[in-house]
């Protein structure tokens, strides 16, 4: 029984967009008809409304794997069948720029970390998104002529542990960007049976002259969040019409 999201199954749609910052939930709520706040407990704001006559829930998952795991678990218990994380990320690959849109095709994570170590002790879990849902988001971005990059991300457990050396090493491993929750989302999706995807906006970069010098806020990235949020909602409306 969910104890952090104080909502009923009737309050949660099958299709969910989740983000770490409740401010992004407020922003995306503007795209919904008749948005209704169904949870504020623990600061985890959850809103459900309609987009093109299709029910969608917007949910705050907080910062880091453990917080996000609780929210993803409880959303699944309440009937969510799909969860797309829409968040920010730090650019690692040298061609990443602030404002880039990145579609995560997989997520590496610290050995035993990102909350997954307690779910699967001694095992590196399957942390790839649902391929069909992810492909449909990519196709929608292409169809709408919205530039994006794609590739694996690294889900970190320590925001302030990053460094230029870390970025160089991750790029050598083929990592495009760093964030904190994709791995646990993907891992739980396969374990619990819900579909997942992750779309990220580069808020800062860890390479070159701009490294660690500029970090854009939700307000500064608002237009990009609206644009990408609308793409995800359009995919839900086109392919996944819930009750």
C-alpha cells in the first residue's frame, strides 16, 4: 500500500511523466485540461488531468535513486503502466551543449548504488528503457524537427562528486551525460512490469571552458520543458490511450 503518495488508484493515470522538481510539474500542468492536484504529501506533488482527452499524471520523484524508487514503486502500485522521466542532466560528451535534448538509451550506475544494490545484491541490473516507447518518442522528435542527441547516461548518487576527470572517464566509456534517476527507473520498470523512457535537457556541462560555471534552472529552461513535455504527451495520446 502506498504510504508516501496519498492518492487512490482512481487518481493516477496509466500514463505518467515524472520529474525531480515540483516546479516542472507546475509548468507541465499548463498543458493539461482540468488538472487536479492529487498529492502534496512529503512535497511529492502529483497532478492528474487530460491532454487531448487522454488522462495523464505528472509526478514529482525528488532527487536521487532512493527517493525516485519510492515514487516509481508507488505509482506502479497505483496503476501506472508507463513512466517517462523528464529531467535535467549534465553534459559529458564533448558535443553536448546547454539546452540540448537527450534521449537516454540506457543508464550506467555505481556498482551497488542508485538504490538498485538493495533490490539486486551482487547483480548489475538491466537498466535500459522500454525500446518501443523510447523509439516512439524519438520518432516524434524527428517528425517535429526537434534536434536531439541519444545515448547512455550515468545515474550518479552524489551530485557534488563530479569533476572534469570524472567527465573524461565517463566519456571514454561512451556516456553522453550524467543525471541521478534513470537507472532505477529502468531497472524497476523491468522488475515491476511498467514501460519506461527518459528524456533529459542539458542544464550544465562538465567539459571545456563552461564546465561547472553555469547551471540553468527550470525557469530558464521552461520553453524546452514545455516543448519536450508536449512531445511525450503527444506520444501518449497517439499510442497509449488510457481510461
